[in-house]
């Protein structure tokens, strides 16, 4: 198993934004987005315990809780996305999305980015492996992910850059046609989190969705990491101003209980149901519904969306200030409480410094602050704390981060 740190942690307890190891040392969690409403959240734990002690059966029996939850969840999405299918993991949600796209369109070809990650199953892993598959996969085309920091052509304007990346989408669709592979759609994370949270050229997402639909495909937005207020909006797709046809969700959805799902246009779900007969023993259960409701209650009653906007903006501004002082911080980017710092060995050439960010992550861990390194080049400091993260928490982290920068970069 890959581990985060050179000296692994043995965590035994969590509370809010804090984690405690076996020796009793406390760590501020700036990485784990699954406990979105805080570690060991009392409301979520109580809902889980009460429902498990009352009833938990699969969905071949009727119960109203899952219907109430589905209606509440779809009401939070764009109006067209009013049908839901539940499952247990983000990987399963990705599988459903692929099955749904192919069932509805009759196609097979899927476009993804060359830095994506959507899950662990055999079919879903083919997306992440597409760029390094030497034999090539006839049903998958990986395009360069849209970004401003290391763009396809640094000499052009942002509008021209958008056109360049859209050209890659058109080329992929045309390539499917040349190889007689019927087109099914495009599958991307709304914030391109695994790619490193790049700033996406304006207009790319809505126009890419239009191009995909014109070619007979559907546009799938992965909200497993981007959703549930993480970006400062309910859904990451709102930050780019577009509405997908299918949305996948997971991770924070159950705040630790295995709960994931897909929302989509009704005709897409109908085609999926008709052609697959999908059933999941542990999905659409009373337990999932009750815990999912408790998470939504916490997000709404504690006004965590506004907290993300306020604290995320505060943290982003402080990181921007530090960037002006330290050349190793090549770029600061992201939305809400999904922030990334692109670590470089040379700011002018933007040469990625994977080892450098690794040293920072391990030094912060030693000081009691847990961050991560991510991105397609492995050089992005990834900050993704539980959404109960406060400005006081941010100040504590910023003090430790500034101290780390001084120690490592003078």
C-alpha cells in the first residue's frame, strides 16, 4: 500500500478537524475530504447508530427514507438532473455513469483527460491508464487536460487556448469516427482535482459539453471530490457555469459511511435501468438514506457553504501573499477549500519539483499538520480540510507553513 509520509502515522481517533495518533499527538487534518462535516461528527454518528439499531435492509423492500433523500439531493442539483441511482463508492458511481452513457447513446467511445482518476475497477481504471497504454484502447481517448499554468501553447491568449483544448475534444471525436467506434461521451472531474486543480481556460467546460452533445454523446461530471460545497458552490460544475448530463458523487456524501450515487437526466436513468437491471445489495438502504440526510442537515444548518467561501478565500489570499515571497511556490489555485500550490524548482521554466513538495509535506506532518502531494506531476501541495475548518485553524496552519518555508527555503 502506498502511504502518505516517509514515517507512517498510526491514527486512533478523530474530532472535528483534528486527528490523534497512538501516542496522543494531535494533528490538524488538511487533507481528508470524506469527513466533510468533521471527524466523528455527533449528528452523523447518532443517525448511523439509531438507524442501524432500527432497520437496515436492501432496496427490494419499500421504504420512504431513500425517496426523501433522493428528492432532497436532486433538488440541490441543476433542474434537469432529477433522477438518482445510489451505490456505495465513487468507483461504483463511475461504473454506473459509464454504463448509463453507453446505454443511453448506444456508443462506446469515452473521452477523458490524460491526468484523470475516477476509480479502481477494471473498466474505470482504463481511463486513468489511457495515456500510458502503449497498445492503445479503441474505446478511450485521453486528451491534454485544460490548464493555464502549463498550457499547450503559452504564447496565445486565454480565448485562443480554450479553442486549442476544444480542438483536442473534436479530434478525439473524429478519431472515434475514423475507427468506427460509436461515441458515448466525455468524463471529467469538474475541478480536475487529480490533475492538480488547474485553472481551466474560461468557456472550456460549457463549450466542451456542447461539442459532445452535438456529436451524440453525453457529458459526465465527476463530483466525488468536487461536490458537497467543497468548491464554495454546492457542485464543482457550478464554478465553470455548465450543466452536465450525468453527475457522479461519493466520498463526503456519507461522511465515512459508504454512500455514493449518480444523478442524471430522467431519460438517461430510464435507459440505464432498462438495459442493465442494476441492483446493489448495500445501496439505497435506510442506513444510507438516514446518514446522507444527516450530512445534508449539517452542511445546511451549520452554513458550511458560506464557511467554505469565507475561510477558503482567507486561506487563498494568505497563500498568494506567501507566493510573492517564495519562488518555490510556482502557482496557487483552486476553489473554496480545495486548494493547490504548484511546487517548482524554477519559477521561470515552471519545472515541477516533486521532491520539494514531498519535503514540505513531511515537514508539516512532523509539526502536526497533515497535507498531501498530488497532481499529474506529483508536485502539487494539496489542501482539502473538512469543511468545518475555521480562520483560526487556517492561521495555525499558515504559521507552521511559513516556518516550514523559512526552514527549507531560507
